[in-house]
C-alpha cells in the first residue's frame, strides 16, 4: 500500500491520500512523496495518524517552510506520528477510518463491476 503526499510549498496540492487497490492508473507529478508502507505496519492506523491536527500542522510546517524549493529533502522525517501502546489500541482508535476505506473500496469494486456489465 502506498501513501501519496505533497512535497512542495503549494496549499492547493492537498493532504496525504491512500491509493486504493483499484487505483492503478494514476498520474503523479514530481511535487509528491510516495511512501510504501511496510508489511508490519497498520496502514489504516497510519492514515488516521496522518489526519490528526498536530501531525497535519507539522506537515504544513515542513512543506510550507520552502517557498521556492522543489523538494522537501529528508525534513519529512522530522514529523512525529503517535505510536499506539499496542496493536489493539491502534485498531480501536482507527476503526472509523478502517470502516471508511473498506466501504470505499467495496463501492469502487461494485461501481467498476456494474460499469463493465452495462
């Protein structure tokens, strides 16, 4: 699974997003970073954590500190993401995100299936 996030100073680029399994045909510009999440990581927890206001504020600080540079370098590594005390806590706090992304993927599958059978 991958996370795509802006990597240069432009407020119209957006925030981190998840690529769903069906989203394989995408155009990506050089103004983004792509993170591949490791097998042991809870991807949905990561999306939940990236949406926390303190994390978003840190990301904006890193991205928008550069006004005329095209790369964020390694400064994105300075962003602190909270780590749950245990797996159960991480799953519990991110459950609404898990439900959202699971339902979104199912809707996309259904839509694609219906579109193909028309």
